[in-house]
C-alpha cells in the first residue's frame, strides 16, 4: 500500500523564485537562503518520493476571489506554471497523479471534508517555489504531485485544528491506496510576515522559532493557535502556517527532525524550513 514517509515545510516567498530565475542565488543577499536548503535537496535525491501531496494557497491566480473554496484538491493530469503578471516561470510542468488524487478526494469527502475538485488549474509560486527549493533547477520534476489548496486569503480561513484533522484524514486515505507508493506531504507558506498596513514588514522571530520547536516538541499546542493569535503575533499573512499543520497532522504523533532552517529576511518575510521523518 501507499505510505507517507516524511513531511516537509517551507516558505514559498515569490522573490525566491525570481532570484532563481534571474540567476541571483549566489549573490550575497540570497546565498544564505539557498544554502539552507542544500541538505534537504541532497536528502530528497536519496528519498526519491513517488508522489508529493503539496499543500499551498493560490494567490488569486487560478482561483479568483469570486470563488474561494476552503479546501480543494487537484485531480488533473498536469498543472502548468501560472502567469502571475510577469509571465510564467520557466520551470517544468507539474505532473499530477490523478488516480491517487481521486482516491484521496473520495476518502476525504466520505470522511466529511467537503473538498472542491479541481480538474484544471495553473499553479503559482505557492507550488513552484517549494519545488525549486527542494529539487533545484531541473528539466523535469522528479516526482508527481497532488495539490491541496487551502484558503488563507479571504476571511474566514479554516482553523489550525481543522487543518490538522485534514492531515490525519489524508494519512488515512493514503494508507488505503493499494499501489506501493513513497509519499511525502509538504506544507508551504509563512512564516511571520505582513505585506500591508501599518505593520507591513513585521517579522516575529520568537513566534516563528517556537512554532518550529513545537512541530516536534509539542505539536498539540499548535492546534490551539487561533486566527487572532496568528494575526497579532505573525502578521496578516502568518495565517499561512495553518497549512504546515496539514503536513504535521498527516505524520502521526511521533516524528524525527532531519533538518531545520530559519533565516531573516528574504524579501520582507522570514523563511522557515523543516524536514520531518514519520515514525
């Protein structure tokens, strides 16, 4: 049967994608960011996942603000890089796994999660930046992807606890899929940042590092963080961290941390990254 072997969490800062595409990764400003992913890229070459369930948010690119599903799952054969206003990134088309995606969708809906089914979608930096960070500049992505899209752009987003329980339900769905697959779950977005208003540029190192600590030390505490807590402590875009809880919920109670990285700043955000191995 299919099995979830590991989880990855990472920021998906759009400026990181631009730095890659413009050949700036070795510049003094950007080099520390990319150095923080070198160990994870080497690990991914050894781990060789067949499928990544990649949790991200669309930034009003494919899902416009007149249609905002709380949770959605991509069941397409492939997903093209989106044009976010300056042309699509010159990265490979993402290859889906429609059989696994359809199985997960059915299992989640029976498990009382009302998923929106996406049979066509272009994917923006929320997906392509994590793939670039973990796999580098390649001609073809070395894994197939099942996209899971979460609303963190329009109020009300789901709670962190609801996201955790979705991760648990995804784990049950994967475990019941009959094909032998090595599956990873990635949660993307965050960490603390705010892009507008009087607190634009907010970064909270203490909150971010406590969050990273508790992914291993006290994950249940993360389920209790409220929308207001995220807004107050991590800025208006800090709510993206609930997507990390889908990944963490899918891994079960015990994990081993293989790699952790935190850097400030990248553009106007904090960059966080962790690799967790399922027990």
